[in-house]
């Protein structure tokens, strides 16, 4: 199993108004990635370099097994550590649809739930490409992801404070009780938790 650390975001460079159906696009990527970059097939027979493809509507397709690395990033270390997501469109000349941002958010959250918090990168950080640069609203994506992260962190903090309170009542070790009390107080202050 690969040790995943990164999510790398790409665009197809095919404009949205020229879009084939998702099925045709996936078939085309399967063929061209095998021919053009020599992408080996994963255990499911897919030669698509991206692990996920997001169409212009809500559609999300898992196109490569997570265990399988790809060759399209020029940095081999990145290939070993990354899940690659491609959005349909040419974001040098157009913007992703709102549905694509929301679908991307959903995929990122599913990956966070599976692997913990992975760092998010753009293809152009590792290759001399614009991908997916000019019209991709990084701040919007960051804000919707961070908003959810903060909400989840607060829920986890509330659960931790509740657990500490229960443990505090059950232990007689004064040093452990002091540590639990201080940790709970710190969490209450940091996450503005009134009572649990």
C-alpha cells in the first residue's frame, strides 16, 4: 500500500462546450494515456493516469485504483505519494462549474476520511504546465474545505472533552487528572466550547 501524502489537481484542457459524454472521455483517456505516456494498467485494467475524473455536471468517476501510482507528474516522489484528480475543462480560458467545485470538495473529503489530511497541490507545482491555473478559484476551494475542516475539528474537540470528563471521574491518579483537566480547558478555550 502506498503512503499517500498529496492530492494533485489537474484539468483536461478540453473546453467544456466541446465536451464528449463522460463515458467517451474516459474511453479516450484510457486509450491516449496508454499510447502517449505509456501508463501501465492498474489491477482493474485502467490505463488512465488520474485516480478521479470530474465531469462538468456532478459526476465523479474513480478511474484508477488508489494503490496505483501514475507517471504523468515529472517528479517520481510525487507520483509515489499522490492521488490525482482531473476536472473536465480548460481553465486557461474558462472557469470550473460550481458543481465541479462541490464534487471536488466531496472527493477531497472522502480522501481525508480515508487517509487523514493530505496536502492539496496543483499540477503546475510539479511540472512546467499552467494546469489548472488561470481561472481556477483556489481561494473558493480553500474556503469551502477549511470551513468544513473547522466544523469537524470542533466536533472532534467536543467529543474529546466529553471523553476526558468521563475519564477524569473514573481515575484516581492525580497527575493524570491534572493533565486531563488542562487538556479539556485548552480545548474548551480554543474551540469556544461552553459545556459538554
